[in-house]
C-alpha cells in the first residue's frame, strides 16, 4: 500500500519516530523555546486508542523499542528510529508538492506494523503516550495533539459556516450604504465606510445553539468577548489573538476590567477559550467539558526539534496558544458571511471565526 500525505500528516509520523528515538518528551515555554532541563521519560507510545492497538515500548536500559501487537513482537534499536526520523524530516522539508509518497519510510512502517501516517481528522489526540511523571511518580497515558511548523500554518479553530458565524446588528445605514458596503472586497475598507458615516455594529448572538451552549459553558460573557475580538480583527485594528485581547480589554465590553486593573480579566478568559478548542471542544458539536487531547500539545519546529506543552503545565500551554495564534478570514462565499442583509426591517451582518497558528 502506498501512503500519501501532506507535510502536516507526515509530521505526525515524524513525531512518532522522533519521540521513540529520543525516549524523552521535552517541555517548552510560551515562545517555543525548549526547556533542556525539563523533560519526561517516555515509557510507551500508541498511535490510537483502539482496543487492539500496537504498543511501542521504550526499553531505556537496552536502547531499543519493543513493538508488540496481535501480529507482531519485535525489538528495534532506538538508533534505527533516529535514522528513520532524520530521513523522514529531510523528505518533509524538501517536499515540493501538496502531498507526497515516501517508499523508504513506507518500508519501515510495514516493518513495525504501522498502518497510517496520521490520526483521523476528527480526533483531537493525534498520539497517545505513557510518560513517567517524575514529580509525582505517576505513569499516565495521555493524548496529545500534534501541530507542525514544517508545512503550512495549522488551524486551531476551523471555520464551519453558521457553526462559526457571529451575528451583529448594523445601525445607522440605509439600502444605498448597504449596497456600497456589500460591493467592497476588503473588510477594513468596509468598516472604514461604516465609521465614516457614524454607523454602529453591535453583537446580537452566535448563529447556532451548539456554539452558544459551548461558549456559555466556558463563560457567560465569552460570546461577547469573542465577538468584540472579531470586530477588532475585521475592522483592521488587530490580527493576532494577543493584540485583539488588548484592544478588547481597553474597550471593556463587559465592564470588568476596572474591577481590579491588575487582573488580566479578558486575557484569562480568551486563554480558556483557546485551550478548550485546542484540547476538546468543537464549534459544531455539544461539548461535555472533557478534553480528548488530555495531555496537551506537541509542536514540531522548523528544524525538527519537538517541544511539548503539557496540560498539567497549564500556564505554559495557555501562553503558547495565546502568543502563537491569529485570526484569519475564511471564504466569504463558502461560509456565507461578510455582507449586510435585512431581517424584519433590521440590518444584520455575520462575521466568521477562524483561528490559525502563526508562521
């Protein structure tokens, strides 16, 4: 069988090889710097959580990996995984097409009974790892989401039509202005027009009950906060999540920033929003508050180095998400937003939510 994948998908397999080769999972700070002194021994690695999955167990004393499953039980030197990881990294870095086939890596995949290069797109956890937490002696199996900087920037929140649309009321316009607004292509120019005539844009609600329920579960004011962030982005005042949060803090739509100016009220709430989407929540499905990727985030850097943001090191994980994400404008035609329309004599506007990691 020929396995074909893009750089992000091949990066998941690279992470698998690299972690087994190293036998260690290094932590990182909010700016993707690795803590060389802060790492956790890897005991076992799994590609999924199916009942009959293969086990890849690290034997640090023998410097090898025991591969065990229903149809296989072999020992492979860690040096072999290191060699295969290096070759795969070179393949990913030099891949010129959208997707590619790698026969050499495929032969090694068959040798270790690894039947896929990446996890299902519906899974938040791309890899499952048993680590030895030396701080408390536990050996938990944890699910991690993998994000790669070897290819195009990964998305944290994917646009999904009305599932990610926020609805606003537009006041102080008429049909002529609406026609002008809708004919313009760039959102900053659109919003400049509204500013020039003194129109106001006020948040009404999200477009679906599912997103409303999920955001409400996190925080009663979160819909309003995210909506204000979107206004800052689409009007051209902020692109990164951090910059939007600063602008919203200054505007203080919930009237909470002045309660104690030393407390980062909006920053904290936005970090919880990003964390929920990173580890378990989606826009389209009711969320039960549980994290599927309960271990955290693994990031593959441009040079092939790997850093991890553990959920139990929550501050570093939140800082990473907050400092390394930005808003993005998805297709207006595909997701049906960006034009003013009329409902029961009232002018309305939908703005869509999509968040991507920075390059």
